C-alpha cells in the first residue's frame, strides 16, 4: 500500500522552489537567529502536507516532526532525527539529512476496514534561514514494513517560525 506518491508536477515544483531558495540564500545578507533548543513551528505542502515542529540543535541531532491528515479520515506522523551542514560559506543555507520513522492510520467506520501503516524513512534537503524563519525543501524516501513491504517517496516545501 502506498501512502503518498510524488507525481512529476509536484517534483518539478519542489525542485524549482528549492532552487529559488538557494538563489535567494546566496544573495541574502540576513543572519539567522537560532540557538540550541529553539522550537520551530510551521507548515509543509507536498506529499504529505501538514503541520511541522522542529526542536533545533545545531551541534548535534535536531528532532523534526510532521503531522498530516486528509479529509478521508487519514492521519500520518513522521519523525526524523536530522543533522545539518553548511552549504558553502553562507551560514543561512544548510543541507540536512537524517533517519526516522512513520506511522499512518486510516479510519473507515462504514466498511470496517481500518488501515495501519508503519515503517522506516529518511529525509534530506536544503534549508534557508531568514531571521527567525526557516524555509526548506525536502525529499523523504519511506519503506513500509507494516502491513506489507512497500517503498514510497514523499517530500515537500515548508516554512517554520522559531520561538
């Protein structure tokens, strides 16, 4: 069972937005305002779309959460431990990557056919910081292990505000 699939149009949009973020980061003089333990809250559009929370730690692993749902009684939670590396000399542009896992639930009360899907995943992408905002583009390969073994690719474009 495939949770989400990344179509050609979505992949082109994500690639174009990531390229625009990278270009903006190269010419931007803004300095990122972030410290260990800061919380970032925002949203992501893509495959899946939802609410994102990040517990930021620049010197070790950061924790990245994504909660998504649809109007068909489906809930999805993705969790990753992420690491960052600078891209070039600009401190506002970062490459991130890390392992994680996911679980999804679909509740179908009429036909009594509930689904639970779980597995392992990874994530990688690029982020651009402007003051207290993080703009990112990511790809997330997933391998379902419950109820069947199935591969899938997700991703998205997101924005977080850091407190």
